[in-house]
C-alpha cells in the first residue's frame, strides 16, 4: 500500500513534526504543497495535513481536496494542528471529500504552538506542542488507522 502525505506547515513547523512521525511509520512520501505540485495517481492512501486557520484547515489544502480527482480505490486521512483544540477543524474538508465520494478513514488533531492572529498579542498558546506525547499519539493513531484500513481492503 503506497502512501502520500500532502501538507502545509508554514508558521512553527508543528504540522511538519507530526507528518514526519506518521511518514516514518508508514514509509510514506511527503509533499509540501507550498513547494511542489502533487500527482496522487500512484497512491492508495493520501494524508492531507495543515495547521488550523480560522477554524479550518489551510485554504490550499481545502482547495486541493476540492479540485483533485481522487480514484475510487484511494482513501484519505486528515491531520490538523491547532493552538486550541475545542472542535474538529477538519470537518469542512471531510464534507468536501464525502460529497465527492472519497472515503475518509479518519482524522487526527493535536495542539501546536500558535501565534496566529490574536494569539500573537499574548505570546502564543500551546507552547511546547506538539510534544513527545502528541507525536507518540500521532504514531499510534496512524498505525491503528492503517491496520484497520488494510483489513477492510
């Protein structure tokens, strides 16, 4: 099963830390959407990952989800890092993918150091995140999701 993780990590590298851990577990190819175009045709599982911006994933990740023609066999998982984790910030991206008939096998979210918008004025929130516990949870989550996916295929 070939896996790609397409991500945007532009402020503090929070998302990059998480997807690096997941990519190691999965032996996945990583693609920084801010630096390269991505052809997903050869992949069975695709991760889409970003920080949280105004209660959503990064607009370029959302646009990628909306404009990409996924193959029937492909499954997607979502990853989001955020300063304050009080809701599912992947919800709108999931909705887009579901409307297109793309199976979303799950989403992972953890805290990440955030100085975006109003948090800059107070020196940021979630300092020190993602920490080793967050990264360990990311590894465990992706292992479980991929094992479950392999059993269902």
